[in-house]
């Protein structure tokens, strides 16, 4: 069936992205593999199937836009953008090198096809809401997608932005919470528990969709539902696994911000066939 072939194609794309992630971070000897690997399916579906964008016209005014609030997970964004034709695949392993276009956090000075320089946690949603409001004022069809980390949404600015977007009925913004349940210092529940997370977003006036963030059909359905939600902003609470795809990284707080060794890279690549 065509659907199965298509599913196989995007799953293969996700595996390729995961290989890029572990290779580039190993080469850099620093970086954030866990939260990059947890976001792969979401970005793959966004860039391959959902967003209106054109790598040959990166400044197309009516394009959809993606903001990576948790900018430390930029390896996944760089890999997806490179495979979509925005930037060179053969330079991915210059990640975090001096002068590289692939800086340790997204930086428009080095890679202008990025929508924003991000990584100061808590600010990404405000940037995205501003873009969404501007698009509405311009009568533009653009939709804005913002990915937030679960540790990131402990920041108060996120909830100020959430109130603003709901109050002004900004329905062309869609937030994705990469809910992998681990942050820099350990498990989210032990540092500042977010639960009941879906109830929090609903109480702020958002349309909430809860899903398995690694299921391609679930991700597709969630973005389809989000596009049809009118009169209020939408948030996808995507349950994910930190380090997804590499057994020794999965649910392991160590790999929030630690690069694999060369030996660990070989083990990871064996699993990511």
C-alpha cells in the first residue's frame, strides 16, 4: 500500500537524522544528544509533510515558520534542514567548531535560513507568538510552530506567552512540548513537576492534543487536528523518550548534555541501521 511505503520512507528518514545527530555530536565532543533524538519524528513530519516552506526560497513571505525554543537540541534541526536542502549535509560534522554555520545553539548570523536565534530558555514561545500575530495582521496564511522542552516550560515567560496567545485568540500558532521528562539535572518530576500538564494548558485557554511523539501516524493526526482548531492556540503535549533510538541513551539523564565516545558512537550506529 502507498501509505505503508510512505511510512517506511519517513521512518528511514528519521533513522538517517538520528545517525547524523550522534555522529555530529561525537565529532564535536560536546552537545545534547538526548533531547535531539527525542524530537526526530516531530521535526521529520513537520518539515516533510506539514509546513509550507521552500528551501529554494527561504525568505518566502507566506512560509510557515519553526522556532526551536530548546535551542540546545539544534543537532536535530540542523540535520533535518540539511536533508531538506537548506544547508550542506557534508558540513554537519563541523558542529560547534569555530566559524561553523552549525553553532551550538541556532544562530541566524551563521545560518540565515533559521527563523530565530534561540536557546535562552523560555523566550521561544514569545518569539513565535509575535510572528503569528504579525502574520494575522498581514492576512498571511503562515502558521508558526514552536517546540519547547519540558524543563524549559518551568520558565515563567512561557506562561505569560500562553496567556497572551489565548486572550488574543492567536490560532495560527502551534506549540509542541517535547515531553521526554528529563532535564539538565535529572528527572523533571524530581526538580519541578509539571503535572497535571494538559490541565494546565487547558486552563490557560489552549486547545490541547496529547500524543505519542514517536508514532508517525499520531504525529500526523495531531498536526492535522491542530490546523483545524479555530479561535484558540493549540499545544501538542508529545510524550517522548530522551535519547530515543539508542538503547543506552534512552531515559538516561547522562545524555542530556554529554557526547558519546567513539566506542559508544559505533554501538549507536549499529543500532541505527
